[in-house]
C-alpha cells in the first residue's frame, strides 16, 4: 500500500469519525452519566460491532443490506427504538441513595459493552460505509486482502481515538455538573442525547 494513499484514508476517516452520529452521541451520553472509566466498555462494544461489520463487508454479505429495503429499515428501527428506550430510562432515572460509581460490578461492564455493541451494530449505514470506503483506497498491484486489513485496523484505531476524545470531553462536563444541584440536569442531558441519537438513526437513508 502506498503511504500517501494510507494518509488520505486516515484524513477521510478522521473527518467522518468526528461528525456526530448515533455512536458518538451515545458515547457522549454514557460518559456524561457514568464517567470516562465506565464508558470504556461501551467503546469496546462498539469496536466489536465494527469488527463484525468489517468481516461482513469483506465477505460481501453487506450487499444483502444494500439490496433489501426491508432489512435495512428493520435494522435501523430496532437500533433507534433501543436508543430511545435507553434515553427514556436515563431521563426518568432517580438519583441513587448511595454513590456506586466507584463500585462498578462486572454486570455493569457487561451491560455497557452490550449497549455499545447493539447501538453500533444496528446501524445499517455502517455496513454501507465500510463497503463504500475501504475499496476506494485499495491500490491495484498490491495484495488486496493485506491492504483491506491495514485499512480496517487503521479505521478501528481512529474510532478508539475519536470516541476517546469525545468521552474525555464529556467527562469534563460531567465533573462540572456532578453536584446535587445539577444532577437532574446531567441525567436529562444524557437521556436527551440518547433519544436524539435514536431519532438520528431512524431517519438515516441508504443514499
């Protein structure tokens, strides 16, 4: 793979990654509520979903989503409903009597990982994104599979950096809001962002 092509891919991926979408909004909302450390499992869940989506693209299964209008809409509506549900639960949650932020259980981490995986995995646009973006940076004359693996690994690394950036930013805001006076506003801001992410996912089109 040519170095200049790889740099071009990095630039394009960073630009696309910084644009707030359902995954970014969900990550920010989770960080606002739970902090940076407990948002890490959601990022790992999204990475796992991205890996599955890349595998689907490499095997050409993504063409099913491109051709099936019903499957495309069913997947995005399922993801949207799940996001709105999470947002509603966040909006209506009551403040716990005991601060459990420093005593997160493995169940909480598993739940956070699952939420991240479902939110990212039910975005049908991601299948089409990988299917459209990766092949454009494959240079003829070099091993195609090797190039695709390099591009996929690069994309995942950028996803980690972008989501990490948004997580740390949201965590800063959380520390400012994390008082008894602003707790409800913090909770509802996180819930609203999840609902917005769900609505954004529900209105995406295949074009």
